[in-house]
C-alpha cells in the first residue's frame, strides 16, 4: 500500500453503505440493489488503491464538511449518555440555561450561573 491513499472516513462510509445494500438485497432479491452495492464496493476500493492522494483527500474533506452537523449531534448524544449515570442536567426555568448537577445529593437548591435564579430539584 506504499504510495496508495488507503482507507479514510468516506471509504468506511461507502463500505458500510455497501453492506447495508447487500443485506437489503438478501431480503428483496432485486438485482438493481445488488448492482448499486457492487458499484459502491468497486468505488471504495478504487479510492483506497488510488495514487492520487490529493484528489482522494479532497473528496474526504468534502464528505467530512457535509456530515459535520450529523457527527456533532451524535457526539453530543454520546457525551450526554455517558454523563447521565453521574449527573442530572436541568434547565433553568427563568433563562433556559442547562445546569449539570451530581446525582445522589437529595433535594438541593440550585442557583443558575447565568441569571442567578434559585430553584429546587431532586438530584
């Protein structure tokens, strides 16, 4: 693979889409879906073995720009799920600011750092 582009995020996406189409083809049996999966597989391997590194990295950059919002929202959900076992996240009733409170402290009075509004919640 020396001098070749190799695998990147866009290639992994193409391989994943190919796998989904092949699974879909198993249930439907439509030859068009099989041909689309085969085309994605060929294109993905073409990208991986390509020597035109600049062009492939530009394709990957464009893919990353287009999927930036989706990836950020998944990262947010992943972080929120990881924090949910240790913290409660409440919204201030006055200004809507999100406040992270540790779990297991009982009923506590929370002061919003943004508007200084005080409210009580159970942690």
